[in-house]
C-alpha cells in the first residue's frame, strides 16, 4: 500500500501492485475505503453523559471517551488518522 500524509500522519491507501479506479467500486468496496485507518470524532451522549465517539470511516463507533483529548490520544496510540468532517 502507498502512504499519504494527512495532518502530519500517514495513512495507508490504495495498492502498490495496481491502481483502483474509484468510479468503478462496488458499494461494499466504497464502504471499506479508509477502514480502519481513517477516523473522525463526534460529540454525543451516552447514558445521559456527554461523550466523544471515535468513528471509523464507515461510521461505525470504535470507541468512546469522556473528553476530546482522550479521543485524540487513543487515535494516535492506535496509529489511526483523524479526519475532519463537514
């Protein structure tokens, strides 16, 4: 896989043996792009408490923390790359 620098960190994307045309990906292939390397953090509630959820690129929650600093520490500790969502 080749690496791409994002926010000073590298993410593994694509294949070195061949190039993939993203216009021809199946729905399942598209849903797995960036999983499990790319993640985003979203504030929410769980059990009546504010939490910060770490989501995989496909939207699946992979972790919960009580504050954003802990979320980004966990992301760095597990060699994941945080992305900004809009």
